[in-house]
C-alpha cells in the first residue's frame, strides 16, 4: 500500500518535461468590459482607462501567442517549481475521521505561495509592453514578495505598497522584499492594511502610468485584472484536476479554498466549473465573529457596491463608506471580494462560508502537528472548514483543499497566539 | 431646461471672462462652516463651486483631499447633511454647485433617488471620479448634469466619445496623477485644449495640480475656467474651525480669482 503510493509520488515528482500550461482561451465570462453578470466592470479614474484598455489588448494578444505560452510555462516550471504536488494528507484524514483529504501544495512554490503564478504572467506582459517600472500592493506580503522576485528576475525597478499594520505583522516578508531590491512604502492612511495599500498603488499608477505596470495581486480591481489573474491562477485547478484523476480515477466531491480577494480559490475552482458534481466552498475571514462586526466576511455582512475599480460584494455602511475589516490573516483582511466570486455565488455554483480567527489558528496548529506542514494563516481558514466539517463527511468523500501558502511569515504571530514565544530579556 | 452651469458659462463667454472654480470638501471642518465658506468664496470671485462629497477611499485624490474627507466623515458628515448644506447655500445664492464624488456613496443611496434629491437641494452637476462613460448609470431625467473628465492619457477616439455625452463643461485633468499641488504645469496644455475644442463646443475647465495665482493665470489663458482644490483645502486644514479661517481662505481665493480673470 505504502509502496504503491510512493511510486505515484515518485512518478509525478520526476516527470521531467510534461509541464506545459495552456492559457484558457474560450471563457465566456467576463464580457468585453469585464462584467461577470452584474459584477465587475471598469470603475476607475479616466487617467487609467487607456492603460487598462492597452493591458487588456496586450493580454488578449499574449494568451494566444505560442512564444508567450512557452516562456510562461518554462518560468512556471523551472523558476517557480511547477507542477506542485497533490498530496494525500493521511494523518489529517485519520484525525478528522471523515473525507479523504488531498492538499494542492501551492505552499511548495518558489516564494511560498500561489502568488508567483500571477506575478510571472504579469511581468511577462509588462516586458511585452516595454514597462520597466513595477508596482504592487501587498497585504500578507506574499504577493509583494512574488512581485519583488519577478522584478529582480527581470531587472525591473520595483515599488511595493504595504499598510503599516501589515508591515508590522508580516515583518519577515518586508525584509524579503527589501533583500530582493524592492522599495517598500509604508501606507499609514485609514486602517493601514490591504485596502489602503491598493489606494496608494493606484495613485502611483495614475501618476506614472506611461512607464509603470501595476501587478495587482488578486482577482480584484478593474477589468482586465479579475479575468487575467484568474487565468494565470487557473494553472492550479488544471493541474489538480489531472492529478486527482490520475490518483483516484475520479473527480473530487469537494473543493475548498480560502477567499480574500479570491485568487487562489478561483484558480482552483475555475477548471472544475463544468464538472457539475464537484461542490466548491470558499472560506472568508470571520475574524472575531460576524456579530462582533470585526471580520472580513463580505458574503455574511456585506452589500453590493463599488470599490477600487469593481462592482462586487463589500463591507460598507449605508452611506457607502467602506467599513473597517478585521482578520488575524493580513491576506484576507480586505473589504471587497473578487467580482467573479459574487457571480459564482449568485449562480449557486460556489458556496461561501467563513472561519473565525480562533478556528483558523486552531487549524494552523492541527495541520502543523498532523502533517508537518505549517500553512499560511490565510490557508488555515480553508483547513478550518475541514476541521469543522470533515468529521461529518463519508470516509470515501474526496476533498481537495488548496494549500495556498506556507506559514513561515506567520510563525511569530502564531507563536505569540499560542504562548510559545520565549521571553526576551 | 437651462441649468445654472450653462447660464454661468454663457455669461462668462458674453463678458469674455475666465471662470474660477474652487473645490472644498463638504463637512470640513463642519457643514455649517461649509455654507459660510461657499458664500464667502462666491464673494471672493468664484463662478462655480465644486463641493466634495466625502468618501472613505478617494483613490483619485492626493493626501490633502483624502485627509479633508476623513475630517468631514469624522465630523459626522452624511449625504443628507450635504444636501441640507446645499439647500442652505441655495437659500442665499444662485452660484452653480457641482458635487464631486465617488460612485459607491451614490450607489448605496440609490442613484435615482440621489439625482432627484440633489436636484431638489439645488445641485447643478455631478462629477463622479470613478464612473467612466462606459459604466454610466441610467440617468433619470433630473436636471443634474454629469460632468466628464478627460485626461492627458485619453486617446483621441475616446475624447470624441466622451465629448459626445458630456454636458455643462469638460473637465480636463491638467496633470497625470492625483489631485494635489504641483510646482509646474504641463507645457502641452495649450495644444491639448485646442485638440479638445475640435470635438466639443462645451467650455473647458482645467484642474488637478493648480495651486498658485501665477499657475491659475497661465492655465486660464487657453481654458475657460480654472479649478483649484488642494491648495484651498490645505488652507482650510491649517486654520480649521478658528474664526479667521474664512477670511484667510477668502483672501487666497480672491487672489486666484483675480489671476484667472486677468488672463
């Protein structure tokens, strides 16, 4: 039994030249102006409209250009480390005594999370457009690190905007970005987290739009970003679908992923959307609980609105002012959800729930202890769904979870939460 | 139906004068002071007032206007409060008022209701920073004009398209970037405005980055009106709710108005 499983792992691990990522080209959503039904669109200042139109046009050309496909595939394989393994979480499965749990190991990618998939795609587009200055926002720092990494790889100037609160809770990633040669600009406005970082990055872009490409890190913002980032991230689901079919000879019963902006979730879900029997769950940040008002669960307490270029579900008051959000995880601590998620929720194709800070922290510990995998706090929200619900599942129900990032960046914060920090003198 | 904005530019044209448009954020420091400020600005020579409806995430604005919005929101400014404030100004003045805002507050209030109540309060135009013509909301029949922005990055075919749907006046963004004071004004302004005039008969106001009387004079030459925002907002921030605030702002606005009109 063990031998057989080893053989499969070895076969995948040593597959030398099979990796080739075909960009999806036949999507019906969004429409030409970036609408997913009533969601999405291009709600930006006029100064950016022409840059966004240029970006959309360049992306359309690139995704059907074999040279672009080849270059991206080669980078994803040799630089980022794709394909990532699909790992059977045997001890977690035993511990939860329900379901049969697989982890898609995006945490094993270069820079430690799925963010590199999108950063590589976009830096190649920036190269095609002749833009040598790169900017990005970051919450948890994973997208900032991925962007700083690809900017270094291509010799571009790089500026990362990051909320001051996030810089404090994700110090390790701040240091990584600086070591990679990026300038990290602290953002002090508002609640000094991801939303304010996006505001600042957009302001920079408005000012320097002719020379600068903005590598937006999630399926957020104006068209074409939600579509483009989805397509770059769909490599996750394409691989996972093939891998689970090879391994189990059937499709999974359930997919689970955490949802901040929602790029890792959409990347996993999208290639399975036509597989009607596959259920999908997106897990938002429940913070200190929905009733406390301190959370980032847009589908729980949110409303339809417009923020930072897109129409989607968001947390705002009746006056339309954006509300403060809270999550233990910087990467999920954001007031709006990607517009395609709002659409998929309307269709009933994806269900959305939430995990609280405490549930996520416990899941963080559970995965670390049972599998020897320390997940990112963002990812821990997806694991938390399993901890709660897997015990109610049948033993043969196949569950595939996106292990979207690793938790090195969160070790300080988690150690403090669990009282494991040694006191310094 | 004639609108105060159209009347205002018709009068300026007939008098061969350039317009001066100050921007202030409603509710900064308080809505009562906003009424006083608007009336004082008119006395100082303002031809039209751009009144900011504060929003928590003003991504087309620089730090000065963002802080003003934060102060206004912290002081409890609401949409209804801003409408009441316009009503009070209207009771004493016929100066055209354009509300400057982002889409989300209008969307949450209800676009149709917003237009209806804005008109009732005496608002003449709406400038929605993050609403390009492609996403335009179905306009109710309210006599509230949607003012369109054109940026230096707007390509020629798009200028034509925007010009077709524009009303009142065209707002040309003089610099790439967010609102806020700049040291210099783009030298290509004259050519750009000449280009705009090929596609539209509407008056052209120029704003973003104009902060001194000297800049106002230069910009006013090719344009029909000059918008000054952050430099005035900065002065309001400096003096806050102190009694001399209105006087200081009036004096500065007077210089700007005189400079714009002298060109």
